[in-house]
């Protein structure tokens, strides 16, 4: 089905003259009785919205044909039910699934005419409600009023999220493809965790009784510990399903940990894969990604976990729940002991130096292990008193939290892949082992609501306080490490300038704007000097000024300028100038961006900066206008040079034939700027 959706969207983007007919047909079949039950119209409409955002289609025509198609689909469904009445019950799929029609009839009886509007947005009943309205002889006038109103709301409700997604990708592409790639990776990981929890509840747990019976029969034929374990899962024992699930986690966690440990000790494939993952994720580093991941990793810090541990201890002491207190102390103390022993004995170094003592070592990850131990065992305390659906939601939320913390350690370069996998494995096995032992003696229900509310409150307060107080320091602590290269100032001016990158680097080293400016000196001094020549700092993006993007006829100088990245770092200097002819001043401007080159010039100890001076034009998107990079570099370079009193030189970079073909609008010239005495 996903392949069909992809092919439809590709065809629409390749044949824009047919696109509106396709959109109308999609809306029609999405609302048509029988067909709409199986037609992936919602997903295709979402993709169509993304095409609108990209400029392949116009919004108002797409909106209009979608509304017409939706009205027509519901209208035909209504007349089908009105003409055939109860005979519809003998038509497939209602003949095979009569409960489908009965459920929609009950919905219609409860909500009357409002069900036409409400049903438009509920997938399983969307194409059936108009049929039911016809069967129950709803007056045509009332039906079509509700039909038209719901279609007018339905079309943008499905198009606008896709447009927002497409626009976000466009903006992300303007900033860097790294951010879009990171969002996709995190979405896949978190979605996979939620899917695993749902799969376990819907497809594994229902078979637990038969598996338990088989395990018990097999175990009763054995002796010793095997028979004792098998007896725990006797089908006559009420909580056997839960115990079987925890046994599966115990086996999987143990297998994962020892498999990873073997690879670490023998330096097998997982170690080399971990190095590749580390390098790849460091390529994805962005300032925004760093802020999100630092906040996530702080949720696994001791400053957040310790208040939870202490609060649980106090709760069990006050309630005199001595057995639960013993298990809680055992899981926390045992987890900490396991970490200390493994780290101290194996002494695997981290990718970068972060801590001292035993914590300086990498395997297994302390954040991954203790997040599973603390948050996982807390969930095991709370879950028994919840309904099946609430248990699934709880474990899904805890899984996403643990997964986010674990991934943040990889992203920030604090651990290798083996460290994370080993920590998740040993933590899961330890929690599962103690949970099985505790449940074997009776779970002992916890006052779920007050206990859960207290834990959530303590977690939120501890997390907020820790992030507020530590966030800035941790941003610096986990910042990408850039080694500084020392170069003699005369060598840079003569030849070493050509050794610096020629293009702004994006994901996987993709060439973006040419780096046609190199500056040695103080950025503040350069900024003050250029401001006297008419250059100024642009409006930076914020929630307040982002509304300028939707202005009907904006001036480019008033628009927020999106940051750009070079090798994962934001520009340190960004200035704009109203360049070009007066007639084009509203639509075009010059822009100068500089990044650290990680070079120190000797003997003056001046830092070296690298960047580009280029052109920006207004690009109009549906409902948005943004400043987008142009392809002109010669005139912007001449304008910048004329504004400088500092010593400058223009050098010619030698480019290979592929660069000359792909970047023909840049002639390879690089301007060197120096604010101090050269030698």
C-alpha cells in the first residue's frame, strides 16, 4: 500500500496538468461507500499538501477539487443507502461484517445530522455514515448542508498538515539537510518503540495462555530450577501472561548484553559499526539538534533520577511496604553495582573525555542502564493496577523516554553503539529478573493514581530544575570538538588559503555555497566597520517575527534570515546589505556569513574565519515568503571589497572540471581579508 501511495505522488509531481483531476478523484474515492474503507486517501492527501508546499500545485485549485470530490463521494453514498434501504445489509462487505453497519447506525442515532460532519474525520466510519443516513431516510436538504460544510472543513484539514510538512522540509533544507535527516531518524526510532509495544500487546500477549500451557507441560517433565520456572507460568496462575512477557524480556536482555560483551572483548563487527555510527551522527550535529539532545540526555542524569529514587523510598517507608522497598533498593543498588564492576574491569574508553574516575569509562552506558532500571521498574510498579490500554500507553511512554535518552548519548558522542546496546540489555534483564521475583510472591498493588501523580510531579520538577540550571554548561560540555590547527600568517596569505574548504559542507559532504571569503581578525571589529558602510544584522527567527513570513508583499530586508550551517556549526557572523538596483531592492539583498575555520594564525594568534558573500532573493511559497540563497557571487564580492578599508587580496582557486560544470556561476575567486599587520 505504501508503494502505491508513493507511485501516485511521484506521478502527480511528474504530471502537474493532471494533478488536480487526481486530487479530486482521491477525495471522491476516499468518501465513497465501500471503496473508502480500503482506499489510502488520507495519506495521499497529506502527500498532496506537501506537493502544494513545494510549488508543484496551487492551493486554491487543489482545495476546490478536493471539496467537490468529497461532496460527490458522500452524495453518491447517501443516495445508494436511500435507494436500496435495508437491502444494503446483504451487500459485501456488510454481509460479512454486519457489526460495521450496526456500529454506524448507533453512531447516527446518537448524533443525528452532526454525525455527517463528525464521521468525515473518523476513518473506519467515514464512508459508511452517508450510507446509513440514506438508509434512515435523512432529508436530502439536511444531508447536503452537513455534507458541504464537512467537506469544506475536511479538505484543508488533510491538505494543511502536508503543506506544513512540505514547508518545514523546505525550510530545513535552507538551514541544512542534517536537521531533516535527524528528525527522520528520531521519528523512526520512537515510532519503532511504540510499534513494538503495541505489537506485543495485540499479537504476543493474546497467545500467552497457550504458550504458558506448553511451557508448563514441558517443565513438569524436568527437575530442579527448570520445573520451578515452568510452574510460574501455569495457565491456572492468573498473572501468567505478564510473567511470560517479563521472561521474554529477561531472555532477550541477557542475550543482547552477552552478545554485545563478546563483540566488545573480541573487537568484532559491532565495534567497527559503532565507529561508523559515531562518525555518521557527528555529521548530523546541528545547534538545534544539540539543544534537543542535551535536554534529553539530562533526563537520564543523576540530578533527575536521584529525586525519583528518594521519593519512592519515602513512599514505601510511609506506607510500610517493606517488600516493595527491598525490591526497589535491590534494583537500584544492583544496577549501580553492575555498572561500577563492568566499567572498572573493562575500562573501555569513551569517544571523547567527559568524566573522571570509573565514570570516565564507556561500557556499558550508565545513562542507558539506569534509565531502564529506574523508569522501567517504576512502570512495573504502576502497571498492574491499570487497564490493558493504559498499561500499553505507560510502557510506550517509558519506552520512548528511555529510547530518547539512549539515542541522545549516541548523538552527543558520549558513547559507542555497543555501550548503548549493552546498557539497554543488562538494564532490561535486571529489571525483568526482579519483576518476575516480585510478581511470583504477589504484585502487591500500588495506589496507582496518587503514586503515579507523585512520580510524574517529581520527575517534571526535577527535570525542569536540572535543565534550567545545567543546560548552558552541558551545551558547552557536549559541543562538537574541533581541533585548532596553527598556520603561519604569511603561509596562509600566500598558499595555505587554498587548503581550506572550497564549499559549505552539508550532509555527507554535499557542496552548497562556495566559500569565497576568508577573514583573519576580530569579528566584532569587522562588523562595526561594515555597519558604517550600510551593512546590518538581519532579523533572526523568533516566534514573534516569524509572522513576517506570511506578509502579503514583504520587503526582503524585513524577513527573518534562517541560519545556515557549515560542518555542523552555525554562522558566527551574518550581515545583509540592500544591494542591487533600486527597483529590485525589495526583492534582493547581499548577505555575508562567516564560520570558524579552526585555524590560528601565528605569530599574531588571530583566528581565521571562512564564509561567503552572496545574494538572496525572495522565494514565495504557499502562505509564506522566505529569503532564499541566489547564485550570484561576483557582484556581491565586489560590493564587499569596496566597503572595506582592510587589506584584501583576490586569489583564484583551481577547480576540477566537474566543479566548473556544476558551479559555473562561481568563477573560483576567493577574497582574503586581514584586519591586522600581516607579518
